[in-house]
């Protein structure tokens, strides 16, 4: 089947925010793959569903987005921060008279 696209993922290292990040690159299609969305691509496993990028800069921006969890954090966790532990320790103050 010539219609079947079988990418040959190659694990390559890029510099991202002064850190080495291993991403996957397909020489045939010139596509980059997000390693977080497709952790198996470095092993040569093609994925049915993933996030592909033609531009390395786009991938880097995507990686940044992962870091901030822009779309994963649907619930903004502010409630936990506001809740203070209510300990009743203060009630047992020693009264010296
Ligand atoms: Zn991703």
C-alpha cells in the first residue's frame, strides 16, 4: 500500500530552554513529534494519534505549553491554596496570671 504512511521516527536532541530535549523526527515527512504526547516515538513506534509539527519552533512552543499544562489543567486549582488548616491549637494557650 503506497497510501500507508510509515514514518521512521528518529530520536534527535534539541536544545530547549538550555536543556536537552529528545524529540522525534521523521526524515520522510520532515515532521517533528512531541515526545510528551508520543513517548514511544523515540523507540520507532509510530503513533496513530499525536501532535506533529513542521516547524521546530512550533514544537518548542508546544513543549512550553506542556510545562504550564495549558490545556491539561481544565480546573484551575485555587481552592486548595486558599484553604488554611484550621487547627485548634491556639485555643489551648496557657494563661499565666
Ligand atoms: Zn505534546
